[in-house]
């Protein structure tokens, strides 16, 4: 899927080239794949394959969770202001394994605190894997440990910054999810959120991560 093919949002929340028959077909397929969750199924199979190719178990025993605030376009839809990052738009919430492969993607308003959505991001993964997990997160998720343990049976480990005075630090485990966010930065379509609907935004992120995972097998 080429993100550059899309030009403007359609009424359904996806994006289609204006007055283009191939574009309309692409838009139809995009909506169908979004609604049927096809990219989720492809990612589920692919991430296990990548892990096994690298000599690991198909299912991870550790996850890293974090979110990225991005500006939205004029397409409309859910958006709010993230005062900490000084961004008006949405947050892309990811849960990745120690290989940086995505296990869930959730997009919500940027003004919502990370802790409000932690369980929503992690809960679906419980049905896709049988292994107990340790979830690594930054201090924004402080206080969520009891809820994670009670609802999921997993443990939450808060990774503190090693040097609070420095402007940048490589935090244990958390650098992995930051690297995944940096991979998304290589996709022009994801430099900001152009979608009207958050599930369209999630599908766009999954499409990019699917291509990234495929590259790992090349």
C-alpha cells in the first residue's frame, strides 16, 4: 500500500484520490481491510514468524508500552491538546515486544493521559498469547501496576530515567518502543495524522509496521 496514493479524506474516514477510479477501488479495499481487521491478522502471523526466524519464542514474555503525540490535519475527528508535548492532535499508543514488533496499536486524543488507555492497549493482547508478561513503561504509567496485575495477571515495571538532568538518555527497554516510533517517522503519510477516524489512523500505522516487519524477513 502506497501512502502517497491517498490525497484527501473521504466521508467514511479513509482517504481517497479525488475523481480517480483506481483510487476509489483502493479506498474501498482500505475500508474493507480496516473493518475486517485484515492487517491485524497479517501482523499477528508475521511478528511470530519474525521472532522465530531470530531464534525467539513466537510469543513474547515482555512488552514495552508508550505513546507518541502527533498533529492532526484539517480532516476533523477526535483531537485535543497535549500540554506536555505542546501538540494539538492525537496519540499513537503502541505495545511492542523486545524486537520492536507491534502487538497492539490504539489511537486516541492527545490530551488524554497515557494511564487512561493503558489497559485498553494491553487487554486485547491477553487473548492473543498465553505467556505471562512483564510490561515496561515510563513514569507516566505510575500507579497502573495493581490494575494491570488484577485484570491481566501481568506485572508492570516502571523504568526511571537514569539521568534526570540530561536532556536525552537511553532508558533500558524503553528505547525499543522509541525506535519503533522512529521507524514510523520514515513514512510521509504518518508525519501527522491525516485521518478523520481513529480506526483509519490505526490501520495506517499497522500498514507501515507490516512493511517494516516484512523487511526483517528480506
